């Protein structure tokens, strides 16, 4: 018997229309954000009064996919693609995530080797291990970036990629690295965490290798608290990186479609960027030109006023025009004079620091990467180290990259800020000149 009262049989609907209730995110959340910015108490009160006077406030949708309003993350991706000059960008929650997504997109896994520099933030090597692959550590030279000659010596039958790091704001020797990669059929992952906006012979860093990996953490040229981007010109790598960063391509545009070709779908992790980070990243990318202009102008102001005595050298730049200007690196003749100069510079108020004095740990120097040096594993399976016959594992030793340690022990890094005044730059240069005259 047909029940005429059922809506499916023409009866009245039990639920007429569900009214959209208040959103979960509202005034209180925005008030917390206002609190993060240091407003004067009077303006803070005014802002909060406006906030509470708003009727029918609709809170934001902080998930990038299916946002009914235009996504800030998508806008940041598009603007960043334009800025770097690449076809594809993928916003992620850190450069660590960008590196893992890149290695995964390239199909790097158990038994593979990736060459990394002995001077880089530990994440470049740790992310290789996170993919169950083996980091092979190569020397840096007087550019403080990978020494192409040592990279060539470190290539084995297991090598799949070179993770080249544009360290301390300056480009690595990309012609030589790319030539090696082509000759040995290797992928090149550019770690641009410290050099966003830098370039090499007219091409933006992050647009030269297979992928580029950027950090937007609090310390970087552009920042949104925590965040990062993968850049690439290869659609397939973008698709696979998107899959890895999105649990398993859960939210791609045609989310339930079968894979178009083998290798498109696999289980991944969640590295998605939220709309909060996306909004801040978007504003930061718009300011990139202003920041870079400031860094470079202040670097030039300091450099022109420097009078370097014999025996003190500036870091060699693979392409001076592509340096971001965030840092000036000086090499002194020996460790003793470097240590003395560091103390003297500190006393002068010059924002300078050393790198390696063999006592203070620094996660940027390979010899302190205990996790790698002692082949630590997260699980009883012993991966990544158990993925390669013991006799074929690299022999990690504290002194294995002597040139790296030599350069780092004689290096002085002078911090350049985009916001320095001309007088700040004059003072910094005067302080350096005063100290270097005495070394
Ligand atoms: C060279 C380099 N690579 C990778 C990272 C990791 O970046 P994130 O903190 O965004 O994961 C950093 C951060 O300091 C870095 O300096």
C-alpha cells in the first residue's frame, strides 16, 4: 500500500527548510587574531566595538577547498606562480612538507640516495630519511652551496636526486648542478627556503630544477607563521605532489575520478595550507618586491662602505645579480682571528654571527645531525637504513666534509635587514671596518 503522507509520494515534507544558523567561527576568533597584532589599547577597543556591532556576521571558511568565497590559498598560489615564473605552485604547511612532497612526487623511496649539502638546515636531509631514502652528504665550497665536484664524486648507482640548497640568500651553482643532473639522469630539488626571490642568470630560484621548495616560516624572507610552496613546470610532478599533500588526492577538483594514468593516486599525508596562512602568505607575496629592494639596497650600502684588509674575503656568489641580499658572508684567514673578530663585532653592536666553532651545536651543520650520523630509525624496521645493504650505506663521520667545516669555521655572517636606515648601514660598515683593521 502506497503511503500518501510520505513526501516521496506527494505528501508534505517533514522538514521545510533548514535555516543556516550562525557559523562556528565568529567574533571571538577574529578578536583573538586582533590580539595577535599589537594595536594600541584605544584602537583595540575601537576594533572590538566594531566587531561586536556587526549584525549577522558570517565567519570565514578556513578550508581551502570548497570555500564559498574566493580561496586565499588559491590566490596565493597563483600570485606565487607569477612571481617565480612557473606553471604550477602548491601551497603546503612548511618547506619540510614541500621537500617530502617533492621527493614523493619524484618517486623517491626505499633504497634511493639523494645528495644533500653538508651545510643546510637539517630538514633537507631529514626529509630524505622521511621518504625512507638515504641522504648522501657532499661538501660546500666558497659559495656555501653544493660543490659540484664533490657532488659528482658522491653519485652512485642508487642516486636519484640532488637536493641543492640556495643557502643564506644566494643562488647555488645551477649550471654545473643541472649539467651533472642531465648527464646522470638525476632529478634536482631546489631548496629555496632561505633565498625566496633570488635568481640565477635571469631565472628565479625554484624555476630551474624539477621542483622548488619554499619556506614561509617566521624566520624567512616571506612568512605566514608556518607555510611553504612547491613550484614546478611539470604538471605530472604537481599532480603527484598535490596527491601526497592531500592525503590521497582527496580534494582534487574531480575528487572521485579514477586515476588518469598509473602513479596518479596513492596514499599520502595532510600538508594542506589553511585559509588563515593563505591570507597572510598572499599579503606577504605582494610585498616581496619591496622587501627584496630593501635587502639589496642595504647590502649594497654596507658593501660599498667596506674596506676589507688582505686575507679577508667575501663569499663567492654564483650569480651576484641573483643574491637576495639578506646576508653578507666574510671569510677570515683562520679560526682564531674569526673568533676574536666575532667578539669584537658583538661589542661594536654589529649584527654578525659565526657558524661553526666546534663547540656550539648548530642544526645547519651536518656533523651535528646525530639522527643521520648515528643512523637513527623511528621504528623497529630500521628504515631508512635497512633499505640498503649495510656495506653500501654511506659512512658518516664528523670529519667527512673537511672543506665545509673549514669554510664554516672561518665564516662571519652579517645579517642584513630590509628595514635598516642608511645610518644603520653606515654604522654596520664602520663597525666591521674598525674590527677588521685589527685582525
Ligand atoms: C634550507 C632550509 N630548508 C628547509 C627548511 C625547513 O623549513 P620549514 O621550517 O618551513 O619546514 C629550512 C628552515 O629553516 C631551511 O633553512
